[in-house]
């Protein structure tokens, strides 16, 4: 079945993430880069948003999952994001997601985890 790719680049948000003492006390910025391969199940009708997967809903699920509670590890958050997207969006066939901390180190732009899954 053919697919269409939805892409998010550097979705920026503040999250409660980390295992270090200072990370347990405050939020920190995260960047999310994600690609979603979505089944093309019908012809796109330019005036009907229901003929495509509305990426506003994907964005909302990502933001909610990243901000709803404290998570200790980036690896855990990446897994939770994949699980949620597969659970809520049955047309998504493949996910590639990168979760990164832009302020983790002063000598690099960011450090992060990338995860890719298919169903």
C-alpha cells in the first residue's frame, strides 16, 4: 500500500525529563523530530481534511505525551511516543522519532535518542 510521510522538525517544548538531581526540579527544553509514514487509503480532496491524517492531532498527542508527567530517560519517552502514536493512529505504518535535549551539553547542539519502528 502506498504511504505519505508527515514530518515534524524541531517541535520545541518544555518537559519534565531527566534523572539527575537538577533535572528532577525543573522543566527543560526538548526538541522532537519525527516522521510518520501513513497509509494512503483514499484520494485527497483539497477541501476535505478528513481525506488525510490531520497532523494537528499527531502534534497534540506528541506534546501531551511529552508534558503530562516526569520521565527519567529519553529512551523511555521515545518508546512512550511510539506506543501512543501506534495506539491512537491506526493509519501510521512506520515511525521515526528523535527526542533531544538542546541544553544538555555546552559543547554540542543537542544530545538525543532516535527510534524507528514499523508495524
